């Protein structure tokens, strides 16, 4: 076989092999992001309009998250926050609208103490999505009710639901990330 014939076989084969490897790499990276972000992946996919843009956005979130100085809360601090939550729940009985305000503020305080920036709701959501993607819909739902409540348009039942939703994220933020904590309980 001549050198030209060998090159005509080897070069296209190498290109096909490289394309296959790149395609498989992108497929598995895409699947990993879907698994890590859960329903948030689908939301970002809808917002960005394509898998490449969604993957880029989620990798950007991961990079920002990796740059944060996140920390677990000491046991005493977790206990103090749990007691504060109990007081907020008790306050709900007499003043549900104020209790939702307090729950929102308490969740934000815990986030700040854990090391999350709290400069704006949308950025908080993006930052939380990396580690708390499975409870992010709870936070979104609670925030939506809280926004309606500040305009005087939320029912008591909606406020009760907001408390439940805030509690889901609140509880997850308090759990340490160590061996018996949040990172090992993920599916």
C-alpha cells in the first residue's frame, strides 16, 4: 500500500475517532451537569435555549461557587438558628405576614454566615443552585409568595406554604457538608 493510500485511510479515521471522543466527553459532561443540578438544569436549558449555553452557564455557576469561601456552621450556631426558626414559626400563629418576612431574613442570614454572597435574589439563586439544586424550587416558591405578601396579595394558606418552603432550604443550609452531612445524602 502506498503512503498516500495509508494517509487517506488514517487521517479520516483519526478525525472520526477524535470527533467520537469529543462527542462522548460532551455527552457525559452534559449528563453530569443534569444529575448535579436536577430540575435546575431544565430551567437553565429553557432560559438559555440550548445545551451548550446551559452547560456554559452551569459551569460558570460552579466556578463562582468554587471561589466562594463557604463554611459549615458550628454546632452552637446551628442550634441558635434552629431556636430562631422555632420563634419564627411561633410568630406565624399571630402574624403570618411578619413571620414570612422573618423567615426570609433568617434564611438570608444563614446564607451570609455560611459564606454565600447575598447581594440580590437572582444571584443568591445562582449561587445556591450548585449545592442546593434540589431545594431551590422551595426557595423560589417561598420568595414568590414573599414578594406577593409585601404587596398585600398573599393568602394565609400561601404564607403557610412559604414557611414550609423556606424551612426546606433553611434545614439544608444548617446541615454540615461533612461525611454524615449533605454531600453524602445526595442521589
